[in-house]
C-alpha cells in the first residue's frame, strides 16, 4: 500500500477530514462514527444541517450494518451497479447513522465507489466514510484535482491525490419508494 493511502487511513481513523478521488468526482469526508469530525465536515463545507450526506462503503456487508432490511430487488441493484456510480437512498438504522448525517430524516444515500485506492481506505478504516463532493455547499463539483477550491484545501487534514474516471456525479435513486424515483441522473442511466 502506498504512503498516501496509509496516511489517509491514519487521518480518517484519527477523526480527520480527507479529500479523495472517487470514480465519479472528488469527495470530502470523515468516518461516520466520529461526531466531532462529522460536525467539522458540515462546518467546513457550510452545508445546511437539514441536508443528508452521502455515505461511501467498501462492501454490501458494510452497508447492511447501517440500513434497515434490504429487499431482494434492491440487493439485485446493488450487485449489478456496485461498485459504481449509483447512490441508493435507503431507510437507515437511525441508531447507527448520526442525525446530522441523515439531515434529521430516516433515509440516506449509500454508494460503493469503483475506485481501488478509496476502497482500500474505507476497508482499512473499518466503517463507512461520508462522501459529499469536495466543494463548499452549492459549489462546482470537482472532477479533477485542478477543480478543487484552494480555500477548501486549506481546511482539511489531507488530500489523497488521484483521478476520477467517470467525471460525472453519481446517479441518485430513491429506493424507499415504489416505483423507484430518480433524484439525480448521472453516471448510471435509469
């Protein structure tokens, strides 16, 4: 494992904030179970507290720990599109997903990114990490390191360098309703 990946793991485990590449865009995050880090992430991004934050996991098993029962049709979607550019909004276990992360609601978006370095990081951290775009709330989505706002770079603990292959935001699908509802069309066509 290269030094930068090891450093990102160490910082996330210690409650730090890291900017990282995903398959779709650059993200900024912290571990899901560190309340202080979650609050700091919201402060850095100036994100409204009522807006949920997407969660990145390294396996379907990891997602299972944070959501209510997954129906078979949803499991099939996961197997077909993960790892990849599909974020699924699911009913979460409110005792496991902090209120701030879920924007006060009972649902949150989960995704397994198709990015080898980031999957290694999440696996070694051992818990999901938050994964909103690495920008200030409402800002331009960064698809290359040159798109990252220098003011944001100065507020984080580490930047994991790398490339985003797809350079489109993930598709967001609300899987808590029938029929499913596309919230945002992106990397995966629905």
